[in-house]
């Protein structure tokens, strides 16, 4: 019985999407993410599920110690011999019961093998005591019986086989003999009408097939894959949860919303999000969980929160000029320093500016200080430059705890977190220029509560062109 797919880390996916630059490869990637995050893709999966009633199911071999008990092909034949008017789940339950019977027959024959008795000799004393007690209850080991030791050996053999087959039986009961990853990947070998798929579908299919053949599941396929798997294997939603709170909803897709509704069928939802902080490719220019048309207006109460409580008035006035309609955001009435925009030309200058700013921040009593990079690659490079000059920690996907002090962190991991002071490592046009990166840049700037510093080399990001000069101080080295 094979293992499940390894899901690719979403942050690596996002980094790739947002740093490749314009071009056919990026457009294909974004198109694939958008389509797989849409309800149209869910409908395509539903059509595929209907097709599976007639053909297309794949099954793993049920095997023990590299010996096939029932082959995947034999399971397929049994499955499709069942009446097609039954649901996929009902037919799979019939297959499950049939496989358990086949395993029981196999166990009965296999327990006669010598290796089983050899392992029986290694059982614990408690096992022997349990067997003795059972035989006593059955009135064995008495003067009137002759098969006492044969019965004991049989029970010992049964114990050994049951322990060896326990995991296999559990997997069969959970319907893991269905090769769902193969069933899902077959979607990308089918032909669909032009209206049903995006024009980049051919390239999307080739890229997805390659990833599945390598044993990976692209992040944008995670929810559709789970949706299809649960439709086939009949996972039940959690009906005990009555209220679900979803934060950062601007980065959740309609497909994810549909999946959560199915996972928690009896709950109400509180959905929180800020469209100006959308940073994942699936959120850019497409519907998100905040799209109002996804909900029945009679069942939804919408509250628009305009007041920002994280950053000082100066930082918020700076940041809200970066995004469209940002001026409607109301800064909290807490004053501080104007954001600083510092132009540097040499790496050595930038390094010294960072070290000096860290000292200033600490003298001002700031306990949490972050240098925010765009990608993990950029953050590692800065960390290599600074780790021998100051006490600093690099935050990665494996970091689960944030301590006080100076850290280096990519923006996609800083999302939802706040710092006393923050430094945007590279606010130049070479790093932030595509329109898809505007909300990413805004999110980076709004991580700072009290002090914000932006460093740039060469031409600055065009997003800064919309910020009035009186909202920041600028220094050129």
C-alpha cells in the first residue's frame, strides 16, 4: 500500500510566482493557480467523478511482504463489475468487505508457514498467559482433551498473523487501496472543450503531470485533490464545530471556501481579511473568499473596518498611499517618526546602515526588530552578511516560535505579524515593480508598529511614486 502525496510548501510556490518576472512561464503558472482555485475547476472535477463510475479508477495492489494478495487490476475488475447505479462510495465499501475476506483467507494459509511459528516463540509472557487463560475458559488442558498443545500453537500463530496484518486491514478499512493520486493526475491527460479550461491548459497539464510523476502535489492542487479524494472515499465533515473564524481571507480561494463549507457543514463563519494584503498568486485579480457574490446576501452581515490600530499615524499615512483606495483607511491616533527612505549604492553601505539602525532601534526601546526580505533566497544572503556582525536569527518555514530581538524574515512569513521596527531590505524597482507585487509591498510596510526604514539601490520601486514627499524623510548616501 503506497503512501500519500507530499504537498509542496506554499511559501516556496508563492516565491516562485512572484519573482520569475513577466513571460509565458509566469502567465501559465498564474493561469493554472487561478483556474485550480476557481469553482469552474471544481465543476470539472465533478464531471471527472461522474466519469469514474464507468472507467478511470486506479487501485493499489494489496500486498504482504512483497507478495500480492489482490492485484490492483483484479480490484479494478471487481469494482467495475458492481452495478453502476451505486455510488462510488457504496461500491468501494463492497470492495473493502471483499478484500477483508481475501485477507482472512490469506491469513489462514500463511499462518501455517514456519516463519510464523518462529516468531511465535518470541512473544511476550503476557501473550502466553492470555492464551492459557483462553484455553482454560474453553475447558482445555483437562484430562479429557488431547489437542491442548495444538490449540495453543494455533492461537500463537493467529496472534502473530493478526499483528502483522493489522496495518494492512486498517488501510483497507480506510479505503486506502484506492490510488487517489493516480486518479487525480489522470485529469491532466483528458481532453476538454475550449470553453471548459483556460487557453494555457496544455502547458498547465504538462507541468502538473511532471510534478505528480515526481511524487509531489503542487500547492494549487492540494484543495482540489482533497476535494476529489473525499468525494471518492466519503470522508464525513465535522458536524460538531458550530463556528469557524477564518483570518487572512484575502488569500483564500472560492474552491477553498467550498471545501471548508463541506468540512464544517453545520457551522457559521466569521471571515476576516484585507484585500490590500493579498500576497498569493491565486488572490491576484481573481475572486477570493472576500468576494461577495459567493454568498447568499440574506445570510451574510458585512462589516467594513477602516481603522488601522497596528502602526503609527505616520507609517499608516505612508503605506495607505501605496494602494488604490488606501486613503479611506483611518490611522490610529498614535504618533511616531516619519518612515525613512535611504538610497545606498554599495552593499557595504547598506550593511552599515542596517547595523546602525538596529542599534538606534534598541536604544529607542524596541524589542522586536525585523529585516524584511522579499524571498527566502534574499533573506539567506543578508543573513550570511550579518550573522557574524550582530545577534540575528533567520526565520524559515521550520521556525515555530518568534523571540524578541533582531530577525530576518521573508514577507510571506511575516504576514499577520507585527514588529516594533521594520527594515524593508530592498525597495528598489528591480525588486518591486510589477503590479502584482503592490499588495506584497504594502504588506511589508505595514508590519512596522513604530518605526519603518526602506532601503533602495538604484531606481526606487514605482509604488513609492504615489507617496507624497511630506510623508517620509529621504537620505542618499
